[in-house]
């Protein structure tokens, strides 16, 4: 640790960016980038592996995030700082994370709540890592540029599925909708829609070099095409509204419009060509494939569209990025707006019949059908487990709000919506998330968790309000506006989607929110130029150039380091448990029940709340012929997750076919049906079990146990 004379304070802290950069040693500049760089690496990892949806990816990312965050705090101890006002949002998000952990006490599925805690702790780590990054506007621009570049790379990879579907194993499953490595088309659309906003500023701003603006416009074209081919109505709507809002507020309005035209006119023509002339690109049939010729034509059209984007952008660089504040400028702006309205109205009139058909189709699907299993035959009770969820959000919200009314104060535990859905849903298919962050928090965490979420978002809004009140120049800062609109776009999308549950998509909001706070504390660009000029002339201003940047106290830094160490250990233990659980499953599949049992015991000791290792122990005991031990393991798994119908089903099959406890087996299978009444295979299995009971009573020989995959 440095001596006290080396620690900057209110009296010797540099008053302008140039002096700050001169005083810092190279190692301090490097270390200040350590935490943000780690956050970006975590985002890239999560994006490559299904958006980080599965618990193993969450635990591995959390281990790396908090380990590097703690290391960055220790190595850069005397220089760690945070923007003024950032403590309240960080503390509020920490309270949300703590509450999620606390819900494990009363959760109906403690392991599901533990996974949700890991997700929230990961968001907290990313938020803090970006907040304690290097100060100054230039650092914010570099961070935003890196984020845009990474998302553009992911979008380009997703587009390659239109050329060769083997690049994306999920392309045919998605019915021709691209999802890339995110694992969900609407999730990719949300990520792209949010990223378009900072990309648009980079493409239009005079603060960016001409090569940077060219690259950003190329990124806009790729992002726009990806958004279109996800076929996500919500993503397209959020992206369009976000761009329109940005253009209304940002000063680089003309540059933004020219950049959009440069990127979206060639891209739009290419999308139209692909939709009309390359029919196999839109295949939805099972086993359908893109024709080799269509894939090659798409690749050629993509290259031509991107080339045309570069040419158009090069031409528009000769034009100004802002409309002059003159009478002619106002006339030109009004004329452009009028032309836009006429075009929109014309498209609406031309497509009115199709729009009316879509509205009528949506209205016809809003009625909720609920089957009565006591009065209908088994064939009438069929439910497609993978049914489309595109028009079922109203029902999901209704289920979540019903669960909230049943448990208003504390909820049923973080991450437990799926159990309420299994119990209360109609025939519209299983949903693990209510497709709304607001309903999710109300249903799972009660009014307490919901209010904590509002406190976090409210504190963010208060910080923005204070920054704008102190520095009105932020209202004309295009990057500041782009970041705020990006945050609003994510909140709008997550109102109708499950973005929170995909860490790679949720990452974008916390990164942009942290950058908003940092940029608002970096000072107005023009003020910085004026202050540097004054410093060069020997007339240093009284107000510091980076307002609001302050050192963290020793107690706060110590608490953050301890939190980092604790969470690193927690994530590491949970990760080892996942690894051992997977190893146990592999050994069991390979026919080694003894080795599987040993690995499962280790996984169980590392994560007491997970029922997965207990299921492996039960199956290993079954393979070794110890059915009573297997029954005990199934019951132990149910003690941890009493709402999981699959656990109840496995126990019922063991009791009925292996232990010949027919009455108990039927009773437990009925419990499974009650937990998941709309899952048709359970009803078929119950029907078969009654038939097997009659055969067993007549012949004294128990029929073979069914293979669950046949359903």
C-alpha cells in the first residue's frame, strides 16, 4: 500500500484530464481497465454459450468476474474511485441480490433461487466493474465501442446461418429465425436493438474519426439485418422506437439520419431480395434446409449490401452531422419529417389488409382454454410441450399475478415461476418465465423484492436527474442520450420478454447504465476543451474537469474486497458441484454406477440444495438393485424440490414397477399430475399404470416399466 502522501484527496486531486493523465503512472492506467476488460470477457463468454442461460455458465462467469474484480481492487487500491451518486444504485442492486439469496429460506425450490442469486450477483459484479473503470469521456467511448464491436461480431455470426445452417445448430429448430449463439431469437433481437443506439452515435458523431464512423455504419448495417432476420416483432418495434427517440433528442440528427440511410437502404433492399427471391431461407418445415444456390446468393447479396453501405457512408462524410439552427435548417427538418410521415402513411394504406388480418388473428388467440381432465377423454387433453408462446403473454402474466396474490409479501422464492406456471397454466405450453421482469419479481419475490427493484431503477433515474441538473450540456450530448435510450429500450423489451434470465442480454442494460453514470460524471465535452485551454494558459478553473469522481473510503474498499472473495468462493464451489454432477451423469451413462455414485456424493456435498446429484444416486442404486436406497434418494430430492413433477414421477415408477408398492406408486403419480396437470404424458402414464395394475392382479407378473421417451 502506498503511503498517505501518494493518495489523492480533495486538495491535491488533479483539476483537469491532462494533469490527471500526466500524474498517473502507466500501471494505474492499465489497472483501471482491468475490471471493465474482465466484464467484456465475461459478456463474450456468456454470449457464446447460449446467452449464459444454464447454471454452469453462470457459475463460471461469476467466478471469473468477482475474482478479477477483487484483484483489481487490491492491485489498484489507492486509485479506485467511483462516480458521485453511483453508490446508491450499486447499494440498491446489492440489496436486490441479497434479497434473492434470502428467499432461499422459504423458497419452494431453493436450488432455483440459488441459480437466480448467481445471475443477480453476476449483474452486480458487471455493474461495479464498469463503474470503477477509468474516468473520462474517452474511456466511456472506448468501452461503448468495444461493446458495439462484440455484439456486431455475434450478429455477423448469426447471419452466417442464412448461408450455411450448419453454422448454427439451432437454426432449423427456430423455424428459419436466426438466433446465433444467444440461444433465443428474441434475446438476440433485444441485444441488437439495444446496441444499435450507441452504434448510431458512433456512426454520426464528429467526435469519432472518419474510419471509426465508417466502421460504426458497417456495424449498423449488420445489426439491422440481424434484427430483421430474427423475425422478432418486439425487437423490431423496440429498435425502431429507440432510434426514433434518439433522433428526436440527439444533436447529431442529420448525421444519424444519413448513417441510417447508408446502412439500412442497402440492407433493406438485400432483406427484400432475400425474402422474395430466396424462398428456402424462410423454411419452417421439419428437416427443411437452405438450398446451396440460395445460400450462395445470400452471401453475395450480403457482400454487395455491406459494400454499398461503405460507399454511401463515404459520400455522406462530406456532409455536416447537424442541421444548422437557421430558418432553412428548420424548413429542411420539417420537410424531412413530413416526407417520413407520408411514407409511413403510404405503407400503412398499402398494407392495411395485411395489418387488419394480423390484428384479427391476434384477437382470436387471446381466449384462454382450460381443459377439465375429470370430464374429458385423454385425447382431448393433449398439450404440446413445445407450443408457440408468441401470443400467450397475457396468460403468463395472469399466472404470475395469481401467484403474487397467493404470496404477496415474500413470494414463492426467486426463480420459481415455472412451478406456478405448471400448476396454473392452460394449454398454451410450459413457460419458465412470465415474460416480464415486473411480473417475475412480483410472483417470485413478492412486493418486497419488487420494491427493491424499483429502488434500484429509481436510484438510477435520480442520478441521471442530478447529473443533468448540474450540467445542462448533457442534454446535447449524443452519446449520453444514446446510452439512456438504450437502457429504456432494454426496460421496454424486458417488459414483454425474459431478458433478465439470459445473462448475455441482461448484461447490456447494466453496462449501459454504468456508462451513463460515468459519462455524466465526466463533464461536458465543450467544458473540458475550455478547461484544458485555460490550463494551458495558466488560468485553471476552480471547478474540476471530472466532476463527481471521488475516492472510495478504506472501509468501502475493504467491504468490496471481502464481498469479492466470498462470492468467488461461493461461485467456485457451485461450479465444482456442477462439474462433478456432470461427471457423475457421464459415468452413469457409461455403465459405472459405483463411480457415478462417488461423483454424485461429492456434488451433493458441494451443493446441498441441488436435487440432481440425488437423482443420479437413485439411478445408480437402481442399476445395482438396491431399490429401497433409490427410493430414499428420490424422497430426499423431493424434500428439496417438492414441486418438481419429474421427481415425483420417477419415485412413482420405482415404487410401482420395482418395489411392487402399487398403491403408493399410483398415489405419487397422481401427485405428479396435480403438480403439472396440463402435461399430457403424465396422464398417459397414469392411464397405462392403471392398466398394468389390472394385468399384475390377474397374472401376478408385473409388466415392464415404460420408457418415458415414448411419450
